[in-house]
C-alpha cells in the first residue's frame, strides 16, 4: 500500500506541475493573440452563410477553370 500511496502522491504533484505549465501557456497565448490584434470574434467569412458568390461569379470561376483544364489536356495530347 505504501507504494500505491507514493505513486498517487507523485501523480498529484505531476498534475499540479502540468496545470501550472498550462496556465503559463494560456498567458503566452493571450499575449500573442493580443499582439496579433486578434479578438475572439470570428471574421465575417467564418459565419455560416456569411460569404456567398452570385451565380454569375460562380459561372465565371467555373468557365475559367474549364479553360485552364482544356489547356492542360491540350498540352498532354501533344506530347
């Protein structure tokens, strides 16, 4: 039983040490966030439905991608 008590005491001490390290990490993170100018609020793009493209914009993007793929396929058939 003495061994078990010693192990439990050691684990408790390790937990205390780890909690202290976590507190230190939280402080460092808070300082870095403050320095970076970040706040806890998400950007407008992170909101659900906050950033939508119009159908015309999606079609322009799709057409440009089709054109790029056509160019790639054209090069691969020439070789």
